[in-house]
C-alpha cells in the first residue's frame, strides 16, 4: 500500500496578485530538501493563472478552491471546470466547510460538483467535517458518513484515482484548536473503513486522507505520524512561506 502524501495550502480569500507572486517566490526560495509529498497551493480564482505560470517549472501544483457544477451558461459570477482546465488547473477543493456554511452548498450540490469534476477528469479534494455540536453529542461519525455517502460516493469505482479526502472538523478550522492526533487517526480510520465498505479495501487503502484544522509547524509532525493521516489541508499557516514549508517538511 503506497498512498500519496500530500500537503495542500488553502489560501481562502487572501492575497492579491502581487502578494500571490511574492508568497510563491518565497515558497520556491525555501524549497530546499525535496519533500516526500505532493505540494499543492490553492490561491483565489483571479490569481490561479499567474500561480500556474509561476509554478510551471516546479513540482508545486495549483488547485482551485471551488467551481460550479454546470458546464457553462447563465450562472453569473461562477467558474466552470473547463475554465479551470484551460489555465492548467486540474485539481479543485470541494465541500470546504466555509462553502457549506456561508454559501449554502448542500450534499446534493456537492454530489453534482463532484460528478462534473469526474466527468472533466479533474482531481477533487473533498472536504468533510463535523460541527462542535455534533461531536459534543457523539454524532461525529454519523455526520461524516452521511457527508461521504451523499456528496462523494455516487462516483464510479474507476474515478477514485482522482479523489483526495480531507477531514476538517469545523471546530478546529481557524480556531487554533486542533483535533488530537488520536481523534484525527480515529476519524481517518473510520473514513477509510467507510470507503472500504462501499468500494472495497483496495480503493480504501489507496485514497489519501488529509487532516485539516489549525495545523501548524509545531503540531504537524505528530498529526502526520498517524497511520491513516496522509498529509494536511492547511489554511492560516499556508499564508506564510516559512510555516507552510516547515509543515511540508514535517511529512
Ligand atoms: C482550512 O480552512 O482548510 C483550514 C484547515 O484552516 P486552518 O488551517 O486555518 O484551520
């Protein structure tokens, strides 16, 4: 079983064009030791093409933070899979908790977005995560199972090569609070078991499952050391080259 290790930076709505160029050149400068992981950055839509051009000669990959489920048409303000692919972006984050909570993205919409991504042969970083209340009530495993089954599991077996799962407990995102390495491991193992239940052991063993939620240089190593944690989706700490590269090197 050789799962890919991955560290992805979700920049959210941060960095204009000049700031994007600066951060990427800092990341490139600090790229000393070849990391044992795929490294992905997800700048805002307006900066994706310049990021793609800046990183074209490097192993660093570029992802989008979202996309629309339709191929084209009257969806003012939206971005399609074909538009992303046309600028060299083949990976998209879907189902981030901020998309779910602030922009009303439901499991049903996410299932459509995933289907569109698969149809366009794009790779998806599919996010799942429970709210604090879910965990306090002991419902976290049920919530994650439902998010997986409704949003992700409609895909074909052949599509799993294009899927990365990110477990991001909502209570740990941007709060400074992290799941303990044991809590992360328990949920990651559960996610893998759930994938195995529907798609078989081979697929479950090969899918990379990232942890997200206040990962920092100081806690990355112990989280990444867990057997079922294959890397991280990093928010705040991905905005500082030094922190992001320290997390990359923690793999
Ligand atoms: C995220 O939003 O994907 C995330 C993990 O954010 P942070 O690292 O800031 O908690």
